[in-house]
C-alpha cells in the first residue's frame, strides 16, 4: 500500500479500477475456487477503497501519507536530581495613580472640527509645501500622553501634520490599531486620535531597540525615497518663537532653512528655491537641534558607515555612530535658535492649550496624591500649576465664561520651562521616570510587567556599554581627538584593568 501511495494520482486511480474490475469478475466465477471471494469480503474491500477515495478526492499533484512523528517529551529537560524550587516573590510594586486623557476634546462624540486641530495662525505651514521633503519620525514605545503632547506641539509649532510619522515600536503587532489596549497600559497608542490630527502611523514588525529603530528609520527613508529626514524624541515640548523680534520664522521654517543650507552653497530662506547646479560638496551626516532631541539626517551618509551598530542596543549607540561618522569625515553641526525644544517628563492637562482652543489653559497634569494644592510638587522646591486648580477638572468641561480665554505664548513658555527644570530636579538618573507612569494592561494582548520590562531594558543598557568598551578598548564616549579611527574597532586592548577597575559597563566616564 505504501508503494502505491508514492505513485501519481492518475496511476493510483487506474490500479484501483483494475482491482475493482478483477474482484467483480472473480465474484461471477464460482467454479474457480482459487479466485472465489465472498460477498462479505467484497463489501470490506469496497469500504476500504471508498474511504481512501473520500480522503484523497480533489488532491493535487500526488499527496503523500504524513511522516510519523512523536510529541516532544519535555520531561527530558528535567534534571532527575532537581528538587522543587521554593518560590519567593518580590514585594508588590506600589500602585500608580491612573493617567488621564491629555486631550479630552479628541474623545468627544461627535469629534471636533478639524479646523480646531491646527496651529495658531502665525505658525501655520505654507499652503504650498516647500520643495524639500521633510518627514519627521517620532519613535514611540511607552507613555501615550507624552507622545501625544510631543505630536501636538510639533503641529502647533508649524510642522505639517501630514509630514509627521509616529513609528509605533511597541511590539504589540496590531493590538493598538484594533483598539485592544487601554490607556493605563504602558504600550497603549490611539490610532484614531492620531488620524484625527492628520498624522501618519508606521508599525514596526516587532519591538526594536534604539539602534534597531534608527536603522528602521534609514530603511523606511530608503523605501520611501527620502534622501533626508528628521527624527525626534517623544518626551519633548516644542514651541516656535512667536513673540520674539530677534528670531523670525516658525520652528518648521527654520528647520527647512537648515536643510536647504546644507544642500546648497549659500544659506537660504525656505522661500528661496534651490538650484541643482549649486549643490554643497561638503560632506555632512547629521544636524542637531538641542543635541539630538530633534535631528536632521543625511540618509546615505549614515548608511555609508554601516548604519547603527545593533550590538549596542541603547545608550552609547549614539556615541558609536556619531564618532564613526566623524572619523569618516562627515560634518555634524548643531543649531540652537530654530525654536524652543524643551526636554520634559510631564504632560499638560489639556493639550488644546497648544492649539489655543478657547478655555484650555496651560496646566500640568498632576499624578501625585498631593494635587489638591494646585501645584505639582517637585524636589527642586518649585511648583508647576496643576490641573487640579483649573476651573474644569478634566480639561473638557468649560465653566464660567472660560471658553473665551485663549492661552498666551508667554504662559506656554513659562510652564514648559518649569516642566523641563522639574524633570532634572532629581538629577540626570531620574529623568526617565516618565516611562514608568503606567502600570496597567493586565489581561490585555502582549501584556508585559512594567517593572520587569524596565529591568530588561536596564540590563540591555549595561550590555551595550560593555560591547562599546570591548569594541573600542575604552569605557566612555570620550574618544574624539585621541587619534582613534573607525578601523580600530575590535582591535584594541582594554585601557583599564578589569580585575581592579570593574567590568566594561562600570566605572569609566559612563
């Protein structure tokens, strides 16, 4: 039977028909005893053949019997001498107060008019897009309120919403797009609200490290034919200089001016058309705005040195990439006066204040238990006016004629600068505590323990610093001006004694 199953389907059918014909003829010849067959045996054969026919009917191209297999016996992995482990659990984490919706207007039904969700008139981008491509990638993993504040502030500062691409790097596949996560989940992102703002969303296929995300930006720019692009951190609040006499143009206008300056022979304004005959021959790779909080990238320059080293997943990956580009002869400049770029770890209670929507005031959402005073307490001794002192508790309801109030640029600057100072009040080591504000999501798809996720990231940070130290024989980023070149990677002996001074991620100038 097994040999017959290896034959082509047509050949098998011919043999079966021949067998049936033979059996039928033999049943009509009772005098030939050696070929005699009972009616019962004939029925049995017919049943067997009919069953095979039903199983293989409609098969294509010679199907075969599945190979025999056996289930994996996981008991083989068990140590026969192992004793049951006594499980001792860590203390339960302190409960976190729930985060609030930072832009209640977007949750209203019916949704607000698109005319409300745009930059103040003085900051609006030109009706006709500049000839330059200006995609802005905003990477996101945790803390939706922080991301939404960043995106809204860029739109309010004049960046065209259609040029903003939120890169959802959460590792939850399509769970956010299908609205399966909730606000208290650290990885929650609201696709609907971003679409209401006119912003694009790109979903990474899996959770990426910082270096992998940077390479994903490069790959995306290559796929979409963007020779240059901008990227930004999500924990920012940006503002254009609206009432300044010394600086003209919006943050977006000034960023385009820098791009045009780097790709032409002379500095130009965004309203000046560039000539293909006057291309700047100077090699450049990045241009930084407030270090790399906002960064302009020359795609092909970064690709020419191999992109970002994914062996260094998080911190010091920037040192590695920027140094290799510098040693390869690429310029990397910086500009400070394109606009206010504030590094913040808190969120306004109502982001409508950035769009100057009537009644929305610049107050900071207070997630502490001491919010009743109207001040968001900080270790610096200062206070930031919180949402609890607002005339409307959630930012959505307007009372007492408050709808006539329009927030001022000066007030936004004052509150934003206080938010930045508060972020660093406890020292540089506490500046990323905003990433752990959400602790919910239990039972939702792709749930991860918030503290466990952060512990895993910290272990990878240490591993990345060890890789950097091994790669360059030095602990710390201070390698510029030492005579080192890109060809020295992985070839140098350590410049410290590991037994006496610690491992690669310890000590040094980290």
